[in-house]
């Protein structure tokens, strides 16, 4: 039987997942010595694929990867045509609305401009608020937008709060908590049910030992 294929979000989530797989007993030597290789064996029953967050979802949705590890932020922004089976507990941060310190974001009736890397999340968040909002998509360092006068506020990820603080911004409202999730392709879960369920159970157990 070919190994199960798991897409990992490159970077911190990749490292935390590898640490978790090693606690289960998987041999992650190839990942540690990966060089520029992107598909790596982890023991003989699993292989990992290293990808950008949104691409992890694409690969799992299309079934070319059976499983994936991706942040809830990317899931909320990019769709859910897969099973989200486990909150892995790491990669914890939150989505927040943030604005220049002391600015009265919700005051008055003027329209507001929001800069964000996550337009779908931002739109959903503002849906329940009767406000006139314009959204501008930014690709990174979103904190720049209010500093440059492009937007009144941002919807972004806050982890330690340092980036906001060092740029004179503050959280106006927390939107929701975020952490890494294990996702599974819907067909894979049917076709390789026993193997996947065993792996998920192992990961759930190893997560408690962190
Ligand atoms: C994220 C996020 C914030 C920062 C928050 O950016 O967009 O800018 O981290 O972290 P903090 O609260 O600990 O300061 P990331 O580093 O992923 O890069 P990006 O700005 O290019 O998206």
C-alpha cells in the first residue's frame, strides 16, 4: 500500500507537526535533512509534502494529499471542502480588528476602510455590523496600511501583540482564536479509513503529551 500523504504548512506548523510525529515514533530524519526537497518520507507509511498554507488546502481538496496541517485562519479564508478532524493545539494566535491607538473606530457614521490579507474573514466579521465598510486586500505587513493612511483599521493575525505595539496600533476587538488543524480529504477518509483513524488517534494522544 502506498504511504499516506500529508501536506504540511512550511515553517512553524511544519516544525511543530514534525515534533508531534516524532513523539509518536515516526522517523523524520528526511525532513530534518530535506535540503530543497519538497516530498519527504516519514517512516514507510507516511510521506510529507511541504507547501504554502493555502496550497495545503488545495492539495487536500483535490485529493492529491490525504491529510494536511494548516492554520484555522487559512481554513476560514479559503473554504472547507474537507474534514477538519483535529485541533492540534499549536500555532495559537487570534484574528483581531486593530486600529491606531486611541482612534474611535466604531464612533460616528462615516464609512471605514479595512486593510487585510483575509478579505473573506473580514467581510464575514463585519456582516453582522451595520456599517459602511470598504475592504482593501494587502499581501503582508498589513500593519503598514493604517500607518500610511490607506485604511482606518486592519483585520489580521495577532500572536504576541508586538507588531501592533511597535507600530502604535491596538486591538479594537478580538474576532476569534486560531490554531493549527489536521484536515482530511473526504474520499481518503472513506477509502483509507482504518489507517487515517489510527494516525489521527495517535496524533491526538501525542498532542496531550506536548
Ligand atoms: C503575522 C501577522 C502580524 C504578525 C503578528 O505576520 O500578519 O503581522 O505576524 O505577530 P505578533 O503579534 O507576534 O507581532 P507574518 O509574520 O506571518 O508575516 P506577514 O506580515 O508578511 O503576513
